[in-house]
C-alpha cells in the first residue's frame, strides 16, 4: 500500500504557526477585554438549598437511617438481628419508622406465596417512595433473576456478615449482589460467624442458628433452594455464643435451623451431644427451647432426647412437623418417614416426658391428596389434640417438583383448611390446668400491651399482670383462666420473684457483641452524627452559619474501623485552611479506615486516605 505523504514537509511543530498568527502573550492581554455574562439567580433560594443539602459530590456512609423488615422463621429473624447489629455498630441508625428511613433492608421468606407477595409489595412501595433498597433472605437467594429483583442489591443468606458493604455501595447508587457460599477447604460452612454484633428484637431472647440447610429433598420446599444442604456450626462456637448471650442478660435461648434433628451429621456429631454441652452453661433460672426437627433424624436419639427434655433448664417442648397423616401423600412429598414413625416419636416422648408439648404442621391440599387422605389427617388431630398446630393451605412454589404435579382445586384446598381449623378449635387444651401453681419465665409484652407474656415448663403461654419487676424473671403464679392459645396466671402473693443468676440485659436497640468501651464508642458515633454533618460542610456554608465546626485545634479524634475496634484516641492538630476547611496534620501516618467518605470537599486529605473522623467531646 503506498504511504500517505504531505505536499510540504514540516521540519518542526512550530512550522504550522505563521508569522501572522497571534502570539500567546497577545492572546493573554486580550482577555482583559472579555466580560463574562452573569446569569441572575434567586440568591435566597440558592443559599437555602446549600444550607439544607450536603455537597452534591459527597456520599457520607454510616450516618443514614435504615428500616429493616423480616418475614418468616426464627432463623430468618436471627439473620435480621445480625444485619441490624452490624449496621448499627458501623454507625447507621436503625429506625422503626419506614417513611423516615433512607434505605429499606427487606429480609424475605420463600415458604409460602403470601409471604413473597408481601415482600414484592414492599419493594414496590419502597420504589414509589424513592428509597434505596437492599434485599435479603430466601427469596432472592433462591431466584435472584426474577424480573422484580432486577437492578436491586442482594445480600445472600450466607453473606450477612458483609451487609455493611452492600448497604454502603447501595447508598452510593450502585447495585451489588453477594450470593456465594462460605467454605473452608471445600467444606460448606454453616454461614456467617456467630460472634458478629447483633441487635436482639427482644433483649431477653437469643436465637442461635445451629445449622443451615437440611438433608431432605421435599418436593414442595423452596427453602432448600436458598439454604442448600446441611452445614452445621461446631459445638464450641455454639457454646461460646450461648455463654456470651447469658453474659449480656439473656434468659431464654432458642435453637433454630431448617432441621435441628439433623444437626452435626456433616461434622461427625449429633444433636444430643450439642444439647448436653449447652445445658452445662445455662444459668439457673434461664431456659433453652429446641427448634423444629423432622421425624427421621430424631428417631435414633429418642432415649437421649427424653433425658434432655426432662432437664429443668430445657423446655419440655418439641416441634415435629407431620405435614400429613397419609403415607401416600408423605411419599409424594418425599418426607422420608411414615405416619407410624411420627406416632412412635410422639408416643415415646410423651410417655418419658410427662406433660410434653408437641407442636406440629399440616399441609392441606397437597397435589394428589384425596378426601380419604385428608380424613386420616383429621383423625390424627382428633387423637392427639395438639395444643399448637400450624395449618397451611398448599401453595405451589415455582421451581419445585410439587408445582408440576396435578393440583387439588383451590376451593377444595380452602375447604379442607377450614375443616381442619374447625377441628383444632373444637377442643380446649388448657382447661384442666386451671387451679395449678406454676413457675413461669416472663420474657415479653403481649400484642395488645395489656399483659406480660410468660411460658411455663412446657412452653405454654401464660399471661401475667404488667409488673415491671417481673420482666426477665421466674415468677410463681396460680392459673386462674384459660383460652385456646393461652392461660392467665395470678402471681402468688408470698412467692419470691426469682432473678436468674445472669447479668443485667442490654437495653432495647443496644448492640450485642461489643465490649463496654465499644458500646460507649458506638453511642458516641450516633451522638456525633450531627457534628459529622456539620464537619463536612464546605467553608462557604460555615461562613454563612457564622461558625466553623471543630472548635480549637488539638481535639481528640478516634477512628471507627470495619471490625468495630476503635483505634487508640489520637490527639491531632486540626488546622484551618482558608477556603479549604480542615485537615489533619501528619495524617499520612495513620491507618486507612474502611469507613470511607467519598468526595469530602472540606477534607481532601481525609478523602485521599479514606478516613472518616468523628470528634468526641
């Protein structure tokens, strides 16, 4: 190919400038004759906007308000508590007012269609109100590619220890998705660490997830798609978590998972071994409640389980879902047991543990369920008169084998649900207990705020008068009234209110898992929020307000790190730079703090280091 050529060769770049062109100095002197056109603006309105708004190029993480909504099981509630604790420890304010929040963290449940419908509607409402959104729980973990989840940030069920990162990026306007599994040398772990900070919904109750996932493959279950196969936490980690909880004033521990009975099969141990280790650290007056267990994995431990359920610090309560009393339906569900197995478990434990409460679940209208199948289930309820029965109409969940089966007509499902509910409400499980004297542990307030809620030895609900001295205590009461789901107890006048031998509980909203010094610093973080907002004002705004934030030089400054460990207090010289705000003298020698502040106008040195300074009085 012929090369391109120019008609005239240039010996130097200056050859392209002729002698007639103006010289650089000439162009400079001409500038004085150029008069810029000034655009008028509403000065009053401009100043007001500057006064009320942060710099447009700044995103300040760690000071926003976050509203958290959780649906579903106690495992999901525990995850929600952990996420709230980490966010609060980082500096975010957890609010109960959804409209006041900057970001909504929606923690979902995928068990039934109505729960997902509520989740979907909440997303829509958040978008209508222009809220930032982070999604969590089983729905996005199981099906992250659903249309209504597009463009939204997601935190996976095993990634809740990284919720701060996801929230921070979402507030900056990014979409982040963390859905991976936690593994150690190829072995799947139970999930995030148990020693993370958390905010307990009830400061008196600690929910401990002992494992995640299960060994079953039930044809109707969507949770399996999210939580996966069984992965258990080591016994020593669970015992340490229980000890820490009691040191923080907890008086009741709930063990939870998708199937507590399967605990330890993946790590060479079992549920009774864990329970015996736990009861060793339960202080007198505190109680342990077991979570749901499927029949197959409890059958081989019946003798040991009976002994544990008879322990004075363990509730004589067990949740064993039967789902159906028809073997043919159970086979279609792939439940891996028959009705006789369920009866064997219940009969044995009720004989060995007098007064034991058995709670169970039943699904009405599973695909292929005939009228005869349903009647067998009705007979089971009539025979055992379960005091706690969770009746669920079958909902086909997308992606499950049961969703592809021939469905029972919707009207038939509804009618069977009503019929079984009628049977359940036909008997009164607590009438025979009127007149009994019982020891009850008071842990919460009733929904109508008229009573305190307590539970007796068999985890039966007992309502007692609202006496603040009772909260978190063992109280002796005389049962004077009963309803379908509760009893009412009158405190014995001469009885001693027993205080469990544990510490004073944390205040509501206080972060668990922090030392006293760290909690003090967390309070300082919250109280310094307004100061921090002032600190980040540009100098011009400070002039208009008539003040400079920060006061004199030499103010004590601490840093808040990603792991909630404040570095030692540092006496730093805060120097005022005209037109630039504040800077730290010799700031380059201090460690980089993960609490990054983007585009800090008044503090370019801070911004380059990624530091966030909080002044403490």
